[in-house]
């Protein structure tokens, strides 16, 4: 199996994993919010989001470092250096993760006095374990094993559902936090098992002289990840600062969770192309790299249009059936988020190119712009409209950030937006169908009508061609057969 086939096969497996992840998210949404209730779920969601924010203090851009340098080291036969890179990062994140866990407990204990201290201690321990897990799974991405890299989120969600249900019924919110801790422990053990051949005690030490160039490269991605996390996980924090009602936190967190679940395949699917596209650039094949970029953007746009119409046609019904009538405001929050999918495609392709071309400052500036717009506009919009205002702030931040990133990345790879814009325009043609929304059966029929019509338009105007689909299918089939 050549590098291109393996890359596409990995991308296909990542998509399958995302499908499983989406399915398990529906199970999570059906059981956990109903079990906890809006107020208690708001507390849990806030603690969980804060744990991710503090985990990011140990990120150091490790995904980009591993995705960028491990293929290069292995291509040059520097296997020992690749092991040294992994083990050095493991020791670094273990140290920083300990500090992040202590800081998490200190901040939450001072701020959230209405939440039991056992919950805070347990989530602080989860911060430490999750920080130590990051380098292991990021290393798999560098090995062009994107399926293993992406399995972390899927397995975490699969395991967390029964643990959360069991321990919440046993011990309330502290029990639910214990379920999170046990899940993170299992994922760490799995990562150690998969990567055991690359673990080395002699290399497991803090060698800052060795790490310096990698930390320097990852610095801007690190800050970019911090800003992205402040947006993705900080919305509930911002709402809690402005509004003491935990139900508003739960409405926003659930809407954002649905959106992030539907869109989480974007960065993972895009990054699974990083090793192969990096090699193309190193070999000077920029024309082929441009073709891959345009194809990737087109397919992400097609997927985004499909997700947008899924939210528009079925979002209200899904919220009522899955979450229950107590969470109906979540459906309203999904409306502005549904428009974000096209801009998400632009942002993810641009971020991939900043990695390949080693332009971390561009990624950082895009993230800072997004953060500034979200928190700046969010203070105003949340004050007036609560959780819905938070979703409006997310949409505006996504639009401005995507525009900036696309403009900057096109200066060093002049890829065309023509086919992706055609894919978007073909979907907009079906927007009038929304005015016929009614009962669930009618809405399902309208969505099916859109989906059928959209696919026909894509092929009719040759935005997508049968040879493209056939070549992709043959490559994936060949990759699966040879594996």
C-alpha cells in the first residue's frame, strides 16, 4: 500500500469512527442530560469543559509537532530520535499536567463553592491523566496511523456512558466525575499498550535542549489551541460568569456539543492528510498538493451543506425526541450554529496548510481573531439573549476567522474556491423547502427530498464526478484488501 492509499484509508477509518462517535453522542444525549436534569447537567458540563481548558495548558502543540516531524524523522531513518521525541514529550506533559491539575482544583474550589469538593478533586485528577495521554495518541498520527489517533474520542465516549450512568446513580455529581476519571485512565492504559514499543526509559527525561526546536515550532499552535479551547469549552464559563443559572449553561453546552460532535470529523479528517501532504511539499509537488487541497475543501463543503440542512430540517425534532421537552431551547440555539459548517470547512483546510507550510503564526492570528470576536461580542449578546447569544457569537467568530485564514493561506498556495463555492451554492438552492416544515414525518420527507436533489445537482453540474467517487472507492477498497 503506497502513502496516498494509506492516507485515504486512514481518512476513511476516521470518518467511520466519527460516525460511531456521533451515534454514541446521541446515546449520551438521550441518557445523561435526562438523568441529571438541566441544572445538575449544567454543573457537570461546566466542570467537564473547565477540565479540557486546563488540560490544554499541557498541549504544547504536540499534535502538530508529531504530525509534522515524526514522518520526517522516520523518512530519514532517525527512529531513535522519533522515540526520544515521544518520551521527552511524555515527561514534559506529566510535569505540566500535574501543575494544571493543582491549578484546576485551586480555581474551581475558590469559584464554584456550590459544588462538592470531591467533584473538583476527581476532575483535577482527570486533567492530569488526560494531559499524559495526549503525546501518545498524537504520536500515532505521526506514524500515519490516524485511525488509532482518532479512536481516543470514540472509545472515551463509548466507555463514559455506562460509567456516568452507574456512578451518578450511586453518588450524584461526584460519582459522575469518578466515571470521567475512570474513562481517562482506561484510555491512558490503551495508549500505553499500543505505543509500548516506542516507550523508552532512557529517553523519558526532560531534555529541553533537544525539545527546544520542537517547542518553538509548536508554540504558535499551542497558543492557537489555547484560544480555540477558550472558544469551544469557554462558552459555558462565560455564561456562568454572566448568569448564575446553570440551566443556561446546559442549554448552551448541549447545543455546542451537538455542533462539535457533528463537526468533529473536520479537523481529524483534515489532519489525517497531513503526513502525505507534507511529503508532497518536501518533494516539490505543489501542483499535486494544490489538487489535494481543492478536493479536500470541496468534500468538506459538501459534508457541511448536508449537516447544515440536517440541523435545519430535523434539529427541533431531534432535540425533542432525544433530550426531552426540558431542553427545547437547545433547538433554537442550533440555528446559528448550523450556518457555521461552510466556514468550518475553510478554517480546517487553512489550518492544515499552516501546519504543512510551517506557518504557525497564521493559525495563531486566526485563533486570536476568533477568540476576540467570541468573547467581545459574547459579553454583549449573552447579556441580552443568554445561551442563544453565545451561539450567535460563535457564528460571527467563525465567519471572520475563516475569511482571514483563507486569505492568508492562499498567498503561499493559490488553491481555488470555485468548486467548493459551487457545492455550497447548489445547497442554498434548496433553502425554500424549510418553509414547508411541519411534523416529523414531513420534515424527514423534506430532508430526503433535499438530499436526493442535492446529490443530483452535484453530479449534473459535475461538481462531483463518478470517476472521482470510483477512484476514491477503489483506493479505499485496495487499501482495506492489502491491510
